C-alpha cells in the first residue's frame, strides 16, 4: 500500500490534501484506485484553480443552503438613514462571518474568499459605526434655534423681574424730593434695556445684519 507521501507525489498535491481526500472517500490501497476514484468524480491529478473562487475543482462545493437564511432579510427602516446603514452593515458582517465559519469548519476551497468578504464587511461596519458616532456627537453639540431661544428666555425671566422692581424701589432713594420723576426716569432706562434684550433674542430667528 502506497504511503501518503507517494500518493501526494503521484497526484501532484500536498500530503494534507491527500488526507482530506481520503476523508472524502478516496481509496488509499493503490495509486490506480486513487486515480479511478478521482476520475469518477471528474477530476484529474491536479485540477486547475478557479481564479474567481480560489478553489480547486476537486474540493467540495458549498451547499446552496449554507450561510445566510433562505429568505432574504428586510433592510432596516427606522427612519434614521444613518442608523439604518449601521444596522444593515452589522447584518452583512454577521452573515459574512457565518459563511466563513462554515467554509472553515468544512475545509471548503472557498474559505479564503469568505474570509476576504468578511474582512471587507467588517471594514464597512467600522466605517458606519464611526459615521454614526460622529453624527450623534454633532446632534448633541448643535442645538435647535427654538430650543436655544427658550433656554435664553427661561434664564432671563428672573433678571427681568428684578429689573422691573428697581425703579419703584430705588427711585425714592435717588431723589427723595421728587421720587415720581426718578421712578419714571429709571423705568424708561429699564424698559430700554429690556427692549434691547428682546430685539437681540428675536434676531436669533432671522440673523440678518440689516435687521439690527
């Protein structure tokens, strides 16, 4: 009975490949029997490689039911296009990993192709994750104009209340002989300050320099 080395030299393949073929059912009792078994499978001593799949013709093919589900998954539709892109990238990467694992475990000739597909899917997923993180950060930094105006109004309310009390409280102290005149003067100044503040706040809606 020929050795593994002799069979490998006769067939023009590696010893590891001989072990794989024996596992697939190739007889090892004679070189002629090995040739006959391979001939029945439609292969010669060394089948040409397929440049598209990087596999030899006598290596087992991937079953049609392998890897991804029979029914195609629906793409993500959350209403957020960037989140949809991320979720779809994750699904593609997971499917590519399943395909590679199947090819690796079953020692299929397409495993190098599946690994390349998986690496590309991972790269796309990382880019989608980076874009999504950057968009989330941008959304946290950019505040809608109406929300900014509401915050300004709430912040200024206590200040305005205090300003409006100043004329009545301070006027008599400034001019005890003519408190009424002092109150009116102070009210005019306070109202002018308030008007400037409101004008500046309203300008946020339409930041046109000609409107100032």
